[in-house]
C-alpha cells in the first residue's frame, strides 16, 4: 500500500482551484483523488500566509510507480509572476528525488520548456489525445506503455 499524505489545507486548495478555473471541476477532482487515496503529494506555494500556487501528483494505476500531474493552478491575481513555474519545479524535484516518472496532459508550449517532453511520450498509449501528452522523469528513453489513470482522471 502506498503512503497517503494528509490533505494540504483542503479548504484553501478548494478555494484556489475554484478561483483559478472556470468551473469547480478541478476542485471536485482533487476531492475525489483524496477520497480514493490516489494522491501521492500536494505541492503548494504560499506568500505571506496566502496560498497562491498548487499542484497534485497522483499515482497512475499503470505503469506501476508513475505519477500524473493534475491539476496545476495559480491564483488569478498572482498569475504571470512565475509561480506556476516554481510549483512545477518543486513538483519535478519531489519526483526526481524518488526516481519517479510524471505524465502530464497540457499545453506543450508551457510544459516542454519546464522539463516535460512530448517526444518521450510518443510511444505511450493513453485514453487522451497524445498531441498534448508529455513525460518527465529519469532517463531519456521513449517508453512504450499503456497509461491507466486514477479513476478520477479516467475519461467518462
């Protein structure tokens, strides 16, 4: 059984996610990931006691030991200050210290300059479009694997 981290300021995270996105879907997602005990860690960025940035890393069901990054959020009033990049770098460092691979589905223009690779994800088989699928982690290989997301992240 994987260790389950305690929820990081659940009410503050919920409020940040609801302000950073158009709907409450991301806040609901994090609640569901927590309830399913799929979150490996939650990374936060605070300034003067205010939560401004957040990322969740959840365990993939396959391949074993892989993580997915979702969501990554920055408070609207703090966007454009590099906080998302800081949170992402902390997230990558956390995974690297544990020799773990991270999958993300997102904007390549944002994630590729920050350590993720579409090329490394090119042989992955996912339930989502591969043109926005990226990989970060140990090695430079192009793994061939079938991705099975946590239930909360599976397409419905």
